[in-house]
C-alpha cells in the first residue's frame, strides 16, 4: 500500500469513486495478450488505485514498472478512461491491488464526474 508521504508527491488530488460494485469494473491488458478484470477504487488526473478481480480464474501478479492498458469498462461513465496507458507505481500482492500513473493526465471534468 502507498505510504502517507506518497500522498504529498501527487500532483493532483485523488477522488474515491462514487460508482461501486460491478459498475466500476474494467478490463486491462497487462501485456499484449493477458487481459484481466479489475475494479477501480479511486482516480485522479494522474493515476488510479485498482484491484484485480480473481473471479473464478487465477490472475497474474502485477509488478512495479509494468505497463497496463485500459480496455473495456462496464459502466458508460468510465468510457473516457478507455485507451489510457499507464505504469504500475506500487502493488500489494496480498490484496491484488496496485496504483497506476497514467502516461497523460485525464481531463479534470472526467475525474470530477466519476467522484
């Protein structure tokens, strides 16, 4: 999990999402062939906290420095995030959660609409 001093390094505030359950589910590509389902927990213009969803299947571990690509979202509200690319900054293998820094900042209005 990120430490409290990591918060100070963030360029933009992180917002807890108001959409929970299966509605915050997305598919990401961990490489060119490995697609996994995830839940988004919070998001900022510069990144997000994500948890892998190992529902009825084994999911690979995520590693710091790994590149990910956001593909499909269950909820229409998340569609503006489709196609984003980012790099894993931290990961917690026990909870299957990790933080991603986006390559390009997300539009502020998109982030506000999700929080």
